[in-house]
C-alpha cells in the first residue's frame, strides 16, 4: 500500500497485489471507496462476498472488518478520509 495523494480532506492509497495473495482481515477508521484499475479479487465480509473486477468500485463502511482475496494480479485505488487508519490488528 502506498499513499499517492493526500490533502486537507482525503487521501488515496494504491493497493497492488499479485494473484494468490491476500490482504488480511482489517478495517478502516473512515468510510472507504475502492476503485479497481485491473485484476480480479474477492472482497469478503463476515456474511457477504463481492467480486471486484477492473472498472468496478464499491463503498466500504467505516469499521467494517473485511479481507481481500486476490484471484488475478490486482491494482486498486482506495479513497479514505485524510486521517483514516487501516487497522490490521483484528483476528
């Protein structure tokens, strides 16, 4: 993950993962919006799973634990509040 833009209102993080990798269960301290540039992944919440593909986007509510399972090489941009933190400390 790499911050590619930050201002007084929001920040944009680039997330890039290879096929077969996962982003462990985590949550953000603000609402987030993910925009997929390329690839395919599953966004897995406690009771629901969504498929993310190139060109798709999805809102993720604040403090909603989820994980990302990458199916094919994947790159996405995540827009968060400027002071938001992504917390991986949950089990």
